[in-house]
């Protein structure tokens, strides 16, 4: 599995992912196992996937 560059916490993309995860945690009352890392997808074939 190829991994692109890691996004910085100040990037809008990182902040969006973080807000989604925090919202799910609040709504479900369950902590995620997210490691706090977000990477760019290097392969355009997989853009928009998670």
C-alpha cells in the first residue's frame, strides 16, 4: 500500500477529517482508534476513498 505525504494538523483537509471523527465520537459516545495521522492519496485512481 503506497502512502503519500502526511498532512499537517493545520491543513484544511486534516481539520476536516478531525472534525468528522470528533463528531462521530460525540454522537456515538465511543472513542475512535484514529492515530491522528492523515496522508495524501498518491494514486489518482483512488481519489475520494477512505
